[in-house]
């Protein structure tokens, strides 16, 4: 074999080796690209699921807060109405003439105590408010 043919053969083998290496590199690059795309899709889905869950949680919190606010406003309105009704009742002449008393149970026994109208209003409004709280299940 001549030197030229040997060099051509070496050059041919070198080109073939370069093509093989380039082909392998392209295949590895394509595989890495596919894996990266799959991983990115999975991460995007995870982030989306988390964002949806956080959105549902935030929406639930807002609804709960609105419901609580509505209940508080209702309680405030009822409390004002109860106080108004009780105050109006205490202004009646018939009730002013009656001396209201309450019974107190203690270790010493049962005793009665005069109940001023202001104190009556305070105690009745608290009892009625407690009944409302029980009704609202707060």
C-alpha cells in the first residue's frame, strides 16, 4: 500500500469515528433534552397543583371570614335590638312600679336582692345574647 492510500484510509476512519462520536453526542443531547422537558412538565404540573390548592384554601378562608363577619354583624344588630327592646320595656310605667328582685343561691342559703333596672337590662341582655350565640352555634 502506498502512503497516500494509508493516509486516505486513516482519514476515512477518522471521519467515520467523528461521525460516530457526533451521532452519539446528538443522541445523548436529544435524550437529555427529552428528560429535561419531562422534568419541566412534571415541575410545572406540581406547581400548578400547589397553586390550585393554595387558591382553594385562600377562597375558603375568604368565604369563612365573610361568613364570620356576617354572623358578627347579625349578632351586633340583634344585640342592639335586644338592648333597645329591653330599655323600652324598662321605661314602661307598669314595670317601674314593680320592684324586681332576684334570688341568689349561696352556701348560707337563698336570699333575695333588689334588682335595679340598669342591672336587669345588663343581665337580661347577656342571657339573651348567650341564647343568640347558642342559636348561631358560635
